[in-house]
């Protein structure tokens, strides 16, 4: 998980495919990319000044086919 702290990205998957993503998880971009987290009224104020990061970790290699 040390690499996830160094990667400037909103979603990081380690040994896991993206099919398990939650499509309705809030994500508006990281840094200057995207503006989705900067709009939305009072509930979006925290998101306007913070950045979330989605981290998926699977302790073993995913079986193929998944």
C-alpha cells in the first residue's frame, strides 16, 4: 500500500480487476483534473478542499478467468 500513497490518482487497484468498482462512489478527479467534487452545495464543501482515494487490495493474485 506504500505505492498507493505515492500515486497521485483517485482510484488505485492492487492485484484486483476493476469490475468490482462501485459505480456510484463519489469521484470528481484529483488535482486539476475534473470538477465533479467541487460542485453540489453544502454537502460538497468538504470534497472541494480534500481529495479522496479509492484503494482496492487483493492479497493474492486473481484467478484467471475472473
